[in-house]
């Protein structure tokens, strides 16, 4: 669920460019929502990597990086 306007404002914040207070609040809420979505997508990874096979996969994956 990407919002191009909020993505643009987020990029402005990262670069230190001024935005209005309302826009800043909207960016914070948007980024918080994106973070929650990323966490929800990774719940299956936590279950998988808790198993011995998953731990082996994670170990190999980390070694490749």
C-alpha cells in the first residue's frame, strides 16, 4: 500500500527539507503503518527459523551475505 505523495514527503524528511506540521504527522503515521505491515509479513520467518532446519537455513543465508 504505497502512497506516492507520502513517499515523496518521507524522502523530503530524509533529506532534511522543511514540510508542514500536518504533513510531518501524516508521514510519521504512514511510516508507522508500513513498519507494522513489514512486521506482520515476517511472522512466518520467526516460526520457520525457530526450527532446526530453519536455523540451518538462516546460518547459511548469513554466511552468504
